C-alpha cells in the first residue's frame, strides 16, 4: 500500500502530523503525544511514514559497527532503581578490573575486527578522574587506532567533581588522552519529576545538558538516548525529544539517537515501585518511528537496540524508521543483569544476514558513521573472525555453528 493510500485511511489528527513530518517540517512536542496514541491502522501509518522518511534521509543502507562493550567495574553506590548491574564492594560478584584485564578485552576485540570499544562502569567511590585518564592512556598506548567511546555524563559528572578542574578542561584532558566520543547515556528521561523517582541520586536534567553541551562545544561528539516503558507519561517523552532536538540544533554534536526500552525483570523499579513491565512491541516500534519523524533532519541516524528488542523485532524497527543496527557488542552486562535474554554478541555475519533478510544493504561504519565497508554481494563477505570453539560462543553464533554441524552430519548420512 502506498503511503498516500495509507494516510487516506488514517485518522485526521495522525494524518496531519505525518503529512507535516514527510514535508520536512519540524513537529511540535504535542505532535509526539498525538503519535504515541496511535493504534491499529494509525500505528501502521506512523511506521510506514517513518520508513518513507528513513528512505529519504538515509537510503536503503543499514549500518552497524564492530565493537566491544567493556565494563571496568560494577561497583556503584548511586542506587538507580532500574539498574540490576551495580554491586557494593563487599558483594561476592563485585568486580573492579585491572588495566591488564581491560587491555586483554580490547586486544581480543581488535582480533575480532572491532574498530571501537565502549567503556563504562559503575560510580566507584574509590576512583577519580585519574583512573579514567589511566584507562584511556593505557588502551591508546597499545592500540592507537582503536576508537574509544567512553564515560557517560554521569561518569563525567563524578570525575569532574573529584578533579576540581573546569568541566571543559577535564573533557579536553580526556580527549587528549584518547577519548573519541562519549555515550549519551544516563539520560533515561530528561525530566526531574521522573528522575527524582527512578534515580534520586543521579545527575539532574540541567547537569546532563551542561555536560553534553560542553562536550559538543569542544568537538567531542556523543550519542543521545531515552529509556522508556517504566513510569513515564507521553508528555515526558515529548519533552525529552524536544530537548534532544534543541541541543542538536545548537551544537550539532549528536551522532545518533537510540531508544532504549526498560528491562524490568531484575530491578527495584518494577518489582517494588510499580513500574510497567517494559514497553510493548507497538510502543517499541512507535518510539523508533517517532524518533525518525521528530528528529529529522537534525539527527539523521536512528539506532535500535537488538539487545533489548531481539533480532526479529530489530528487523521490524528497521522497517519503522531505524537505519542503524548498533554494535556487535561481544559482551553486554547492563541489560543482561536486568533480565534481557537476547544474548551478548551479535557477530557481523549475523548482522549482515538480518539486514539482507529485509531487502536492505549492510554497511560497516565507524563510531562517527564513516562508511568502512559495503556488502552488496554476500558471496564476497569476509570470513568470520569469531572464536571457533563452542565454549567461547554465545547467542546466534553458537546456534549457527550447531546448524552447520547438523547440516554436515546430514550430508554425510545421505551419502551412505
């Protein structure tokens, strides 16, 4: 069905918003609230309009980055109610990795084709800004070509208070030591009414904006995120998106926007504070679609989280406005510890397969969206760089290896 036919069957209020979005006009925050109410045929219209906008903005390429997550410590005393990752120092499963362990993980990532490591950790009371600088200089000394994407605004806030330095001077020191870009996490919902409930000890809205803006002003780019599906209301989401767009208009520093659905199973926010059990499938798809329609053309890249959605819903998100598959990750602790069960690693070969299954072209990118490789022809794909022993494999790679072994045994049996 063409978008014109689809809009003809859409409720007038939704159709009006979609018409303006497809005409390239900035939507208002009240339009976000309207779109968040889309159901049935209106939901399909929002998704189709966002997919059309994605095609206009980015074409049919779907990008991904080969990267590794490295959490250097899970010791944290901030006490966010949505977190299942943090531990106290005396917990039996608390960890605080030495530099050699971080180097080992980074070396392994490079051997598997990674161009990026994403480094974040808990807010460890015994650390300060010098520890963050040591992480950067240690990795850059041995792996100078590896892009380091590290330290959320919460971590920067902590380091800044410990350092006594002016904020931009500290951020400049991080960049000089090897920081390439900054995660735009710790955002959750950028509204202090919500933040006071879900993370009362965390940095406030204006402080998050201050840190991200300061980073952009010295040329340090960042991602932008939202966490939805818990206690927020539509007007909170609308205000969050409006704030992100306003910052982008001023600084141009965001590389992408990443909606992150709340994972509920193993945290206080759901089990003791009456939060919703995460977003529904329609809500996940609406968040992707609305991000595309509201943020265009200011933030052209919309990424989905396969860790939170799973690979099949991730494919649906690519047909609802997203253009980026995110990273391979190789390991992932934060979502897993809250109950996510879609694995920790999605290798490049599986990324390419999932992208091709919906008729799109996979492209490998850098952290800042420079295209590093196009994969127009599956026959010319590079060989896998993943570990080849089953004990080292996880998620889709393990199951692919099992299928290959089964196919080999079946072929042998058929030859008898």
